[in-house]
C-alpha cells in the first residue's frame, strides 16, 4: 500500500484523479478548522516559555527527528534547557506520559524513544500537546519547548516555526491528502520562520541540511563497534522515504544483497526480522533500531546520522529565540 501511495504522490500514478474529491473534502475541513482559530472560536494557548515547532506540510519523513536532535544540542550549548513534546505517533497513550531513556518504542512512539535514547532530553508524549507541554513544565526544569511535529496543531501557541522538506521528493504532485502528500498548501510556507531542505538542492530561502553518517552501532547495545564492510547486508527501513536510506548506505560502500521496505512507524517482531538475517547482517535506521532493542541479534546494526546546518541558520534561530525569551520573561515578571 505504501508503495502505491508513493507512486500516486511522487510518480504521477493516475489513481490521483480518483482521490481528488477526497482532497477537496480535506481542504474544506482543514480550511474551516483554521478559520475557527483565526476568528477566535477555537483558542490557541500561549505558553510561558518559547515554543519551537518542527514539522512539515507534507506527510512522510523529511528529517524532523535529526533536526530536533540538532536543536537540542545547539540550545544546550547556548545554556538553554530544552524539553520535547511529541504526539507519539502509532501508539495509544492514555493522557500524557513522560519518556525515560529505557522507554519502549511500542509504548511512547519510535521517534520520542529515539530522541530520548540519544539525548536524554526531558520529553512528554500525548495526543494533547498542550497537556504534554504543561506536564513538561510542571515536572522538569525546562525553558524552551521543542514540538516534534505539530505544525498543524494550532491549539498550541508557537513562537518559531520550522518546516522540513525532503530535497529529493519535495512536495510531490502538490495535491492535498489523499491525492497528494500535502497537509496544507504551499502557501503555508510563507508564514513559517525557516524552511529546512533535507539533502538539497535548495530553492529560494531554504536552509540546506545534510545528514552525516556516524560509525555503525549494534542494535542490541546501542554502542558503536567495528563492522567488517566485506560482510554483505540486508538493508531494511520503516521510514517515510526508505530509498534515501538505501541510497546512503550504498554510497558508503556497504554490500547490499537485498532491500526491504516497511511502512513508516511499523512495529517489528523477532521472527519477522530474524528471517532476514540468517546468512547476512541486518542493517537498519536508528529509528527502526529503537523498536528492536529488546530482541536484537548480534548481527543487527544501525546507522546513526547527525544533522549539519550552517552557522547562519544557528545565528538567526538563536537571535530570534533570545528575543522571544526576553519578551516572555518580561511578561512573566509583570513588566
């Protein structure tokens, strides 16, 4: 199903014409919802600390998680105490819950589990992002909130918006869901503060982000180890754009004998993956690895990647954040 959807969205499959009436309905509903917030019939809640939303206007992976990790590290270097809120996509959470570094992806979502495993940042997940933010502020010493996704969650007030775009696939056929990948029209990009292009080539005022691979880690331990690149590997990916991962590891020189695509956020079990690694090592993304830690075999590996953005972006973001933080502190002090 995912492959068919991608052909419709990115390769001009004619089934898009059958879905266009549903896209029209999607536009009506989303337009009406935005109007309710614009007219004040639905309320947006402003939080006492700066809120940075990292999202996109299209469905599927575009590099949000590496961007969130980059921001966490950047803000910590500048003396901020960031925290993260997330929907916890693909899991059923009763209310909101704090994520610890041993949290299971099946309980809190793969992206929050990966972010916390990598950074140990205070993180709260739940469908209600305002409730998640309030718990984050109540239970942790946090002075900046990063929302992992949520660009369309207008009930949450935000001070800085960052939209990600996949530099290769961009916005596909430019249609709204389900005929195309768009959650909102391209007009939405004119209102965000930064558009980060994952992989390039960049257009207009986009900021280029590249992903730098790190040494392979064993899934079971999460630790980097020496991998013999003479070994053949089965490459698997359950992310928004599996082909990007397969292309990356091929360019790094790994000997791929088979590639296996799974649906984004798909859960895995030991039997399912063990069948892929009988003769060859299994190589996966870091996001997939957090779902496999409890039953990983010794020949299962994952490729960590680190986001790289230019100093001009860092300076512009930090300058804007400083202004927001100063204004909010003044309001809280009654000035």
